[in-house]
């Protein structure tokens, strides 16, 4: 619909995907709602192997439109299976290409969303060259998380990324944080609290719908199995060894009819699968490749419990906002969470699952047995999960917050510019 103060938003997301891809769709969904509000969106993205149109690039940059979004896809590959060094190379190659594109777009707002942190480079440089307002969205704190994981050790690179982090923050007119701990980290870097808003990941209530149906595909176990599902990256940060530890404990207790379903890719998947085979746990675990989100939306509600798992690192407790958690809620799935923090607190407050202490396979299995045996409570937890998604994490509601923030930033930035610098977009 027409908008009197229509904006052109240059939206930078290296890992952009639609629902036809097999990864998070936050940027796609936010873009659609910005367009519905009367604005224009140009998406600058890379070649993400599990994203929509992953192999489309036939030259340095491919241009196409998807659902009203003008997409400029840079032929820089990224995959979850890449080593840390390969990822760094991909990040900087994308940043260099994106800077050139953004600088020529004549946008009103340059909105860059991490990870990686390096998307802030074309964000701040492109905004400065074009006179646009720069807004930065932080999905994970860099370099804090890779340092905590032990994958970023080089002192020169640590110094550089910390310096880059602060430089990007200072260049932004406003910053969006996806979790309370992320906002705290941004403010600790010297940014006033008033310039940071929290908009967590959200639930697609139309796409994910609760169901009583059960999967019939033998890849997901026997029809009567109690299924616990994990979706997303199988990386170092996800700590999926904890689930294999739990499967080994289930085997030791000689329990039957319990199956873990892991859906996704990552640089730890081959090792995890090898460990599972070595410990003869195939009767308890299914390994499934990534699937398009539209397909996942049909399968996920047929599971019994959603698994929220991360390595036991304090930086994760309040500093992450995983897509899968909000998908589980939308499906009406109770959540079994194996680390403390804001999601664990929420699960307890709204009685939509169980949070157990990290690194404790006995507690993990006890929680599984409790959920399986108390069917009435399991059903109620599922209802509570869906209600929480509807009341607090609706995509439409949270996208509305982002639209309002960008409109306010644009208005303030436009009024602050001298008349001689104002242009018509």
C-alpha cells in the first residue's frame, strides 16, 4: 500500500533465505512486512548452501526478485561445513563485494544483520558514502562467542574484531539485539541503552501449526516412538554430544521407544554420526539432512518434544536467540532445554517444557522419561508453548516493532540532514 514516507532499505544479510531454503528466514519475513508497510527492500546476500537460490549466481552478482524483494546475490560461497579459516575468508570477500553494491544503491536506510560481524563493514561504509542512516542488527555477539568457544585464539585477530565491533556499533544510529545478553554486551561496549532495542527471533504462526499426526516414514523410527527433535546447525556451539550421552544412558537403562531426530548439517555432523555408530546407538538416533523450511513445517509438529541444546558456555545463556526455539513454540511442542539462561527461565515461567542442568545425562534422561510418561502434562505444555508463541513472539507483532524503529530512524536522520544533502530516493 502507498506510504507517504516510503523508504528504500538496503538490507545486508550474507545468509539470506526464503522458506524454500533450509535455514532461518527472519530477513525474508521482515523484508516482506517492510514491503507490506509501503517500503522498498533491496537484499544483498551471499551464496549460502542451505539458503534459497543457493546456486543461482552465474557471475559475480546475480540479480532477481523474490516476493517483491529485489535481491542482489554475490557469488561468495558459505557452508556450515566450512572450517573457521574458510569462513573468515568468505566473510571478508562478501563484505568487500557488498560494500561496492550498497554504496551505489542510494538507499534511505542501510540495515545490516549479523552474523557475521563483518556485514557491519558494508553497512557503515555504504551508509556513509550514500548519506543513508545505518542500523545494525546483532544476532550473536562477536567476537565474544568464538573466543568463548575457543575457535578464535589469534591475539591480533581478537584485537581487530573487538576494535571492529566497537567501530560498527558507534557508526550505527540504532542497534537491534536479539537477546537480553546481546543488548547487555552492546551496552558494555559503550553504547547508550536508549539506542539499543531487543527484537528476538519470532514464531511463524501460520507456517507452523500443531497437529496430532505422527510421522510414518521409517527414518523417524517406529510409529509409537517418543520423538525428540533437534533442527539446525550441527556445529561446535550446539553441543550435540550431550544428546548422544543421553542416548547412551537410555541404552544403559535398557529403555525402548525413545528416538532422537537430528535434522540439519554442520562441521560436527560426520563426527557425531561416527560416534553414534561406534557406541551402537542407531536404535535411538536418526540423522536427517537439512530440508526446506516449508517441508520442515509439516514434519516438526508431528514430533513430541523440541530439543534446545548448546555447549555449556556462560556467554550462550543470555546471548543467543535460536530460531528453532520459536519454531518449536509455534508447533505446540514442549521444549527440553539443557542450559540455563533466558530461554530456560521462560520455559519455567510458562510451563512449556523442562530445563535441566548442563552436562548431566542422567537428568536429561529423567526429563525425557517424565515427559513421555506424563501424557496429560505433555499435552498441557504443548498448549502453553503455542500460547506463548501467540502472545509474545508472533512474527507480525515483532516485525511491526522493526518497521516502526526503521521509520523513526529514517525520519530523525532525514530531519537532521542539511537541505543540500537531502536527496529523493
